[in-house]
């Protein structure tokens, strides 16, 4: 984890300020972006259900979800992959395009394709080439893996290896992509990843960025930062930009001091100071998903546990809260605040000539947080345009109205 942070800080200090400044003094379009926009602005949603008519009713034309690793341990086509194809075909047949995210590095490694050696590198190329050939006519977009630089997606690779993991796939699928648009994404500005991939953007139809302002960490977001981050990626790559993930939670509030003490007490400690002294035993008592996440990110190094749980974005998962400062001013984490966010943000995106599309995270509220496993953690459970039961929230109608104006 330290290597990830060191590389991001190094590249961030060197390239981020320079390119952020430069991005506001260069044109925000070229022939490529203009041609991309003429094909239609991509309006999509992540993790959809199969209510095709309801999705289309919100003027949403794309869906985005992951491709499972295509082979089982015996080298046969896996049932999970066949189910993916069937599901993707269902969207395509109902007039909804699919943006498919290729598998993560650990899936390739478990399947015998490790980018860190020559034989594994060739297998990575072969497998991704198989995917793009096999999915012709079924999917319309490829995103080569997801958010390299985020440890829980990237490990066990370091950033240099992760960039190569993307690069060899971009180059391999380029001759076979046909009408499928191909690119990669970054979690925020991610200067290190973009710098390493600059020689390979010639193989991209777009470059993606995921932006979650006012939703993570104990830090406010501002609408103007969307503009800055988008223009930064444009300045770096000169490629059409797709916001591959963005969204805003419809719920979550701060915990009181007493509520936090009660949560600590449930783990057998009376304060964070005492938790630090008993951190190894506390980790063993965490919900299974959060325990596994902690051990994976910290690489089973107990000296890292305390800072991850109590001094990072994982703190909000531990306390199951949304800190008071963590929001965009004027947009509360309520159903109405979420709707207001979507009403305003799409018009903002569409005005930027370098932006080719935006994909909402996500379609339905989740029944539990995929990071910590808790059903009352707001961090990953209240992003949806519809409820867990599929009932439209105010944000569904806000998206419908906003997209009707730019179709």
C-alpha cells in the first residue's frame, strides 16, 4: 500500500498542478471529441437490474457492469461468463447498450495469466482478445479493468505493473474491436496512471474518470471540482472523456459521540486510544467483509490496521456514518438533495465539449455495503435511483428530466 501512495504523491506533485493549470488554457475539444459527440452523448447507469422499460423510461441508454473471468479452473468457458453474455444480450435486444468492464488483475492471476512474467503477459493478451471477439454484437463498450491505483482492485500489482496490465490489453484488442469503443478509467485524477499510459492512449476511443465529490473521506466537495478534474484528464490525454462512475448518496448522517462510544463498546473497547492498544483483536471482531478488506489492504501487517480503520475513509464504514462536512454545499445527503444534484450535474457535463458521456453509480440501492458488509452503512447502500424494491426515488425523475434535455 505504501508503494501506491508514494507513486501517487510523486506523480501528483510533479504533474497534477501543472496540468490542472494548463487544462484551463487549451481548447476543450478536437476533431476526435467532436466526432465522438456526434454519435450521441452516452447516458448510462452502473449495476442495473433487468427492468428494461423502467431504465429506458429515465432516458438511460447504457448500462455498465463487470465481465467475470471467462474460464474455469479446467480451461472451459465458465458458467458465470455464459450468464454474463446472456444478461448482456438481454440489454442489447431491448435497445440498451452495454459498457463491459474486463476482469481485475487478481482474476487473471488466479486463471494463470500473471502480467509480471512473459508467459502470463501473453495469456493476458489472449484472454482479453478472446473477450472482445466473443462479445461482438453484444456489448458496445469495453473498459479495461477498473480503477487501478485503488488497492482493493489493484493488489497484488504495483502501479507500474497495473499500468502495463492495461497497456498490453489496449494494444491487443485494438485490431479486433470493430464498433466497440475501448478505453480505461482512473479513480480521480490519478496522475501516475495517466502518465504511464500516455504512449497507449492512441489505442483508446475514450479515457474514463470516476469522480465522487462530497461522498468519501471527511472532506467537502464542490461542483467546480468536477470541471477541474474533467479538464485535467482532457489536458493529459486529449481523448474524449467519459465519467465512468459518479453519483451522490441519498442518505447518511454523522453519528453522535455516544453512538460512536457504543459502537466501540460493541468491539470491547472504550475509546479509540484503547482500540489502538487492542487493534489486532478488534480486527478479528469486525464484520467478515470489513475484516477481509482490512487484512488485504494492510497486507496482514497489524501495524497498519489502526490508521486504516480510524484515519482513512474506512473510518466512515466502521462508524457507519456520513460526516457532517462530507457533502457538496447545497446538496444534502437526502433523497431531495440527491435529486437536485442530478438535475444540475448533467447540464454541467454536457456543456463541456471534451465530455462524451457520464455513467451514474448506481441504479438500485444495495442491501449491504460491499466493503464492510453492514446493511446500515450509508457509504455503499444509498446510491440508487430506485430503492432496493425497485421503486423510483426523486433522483430517478430528476435524471429522466435532465437527460431529456440533452438527448
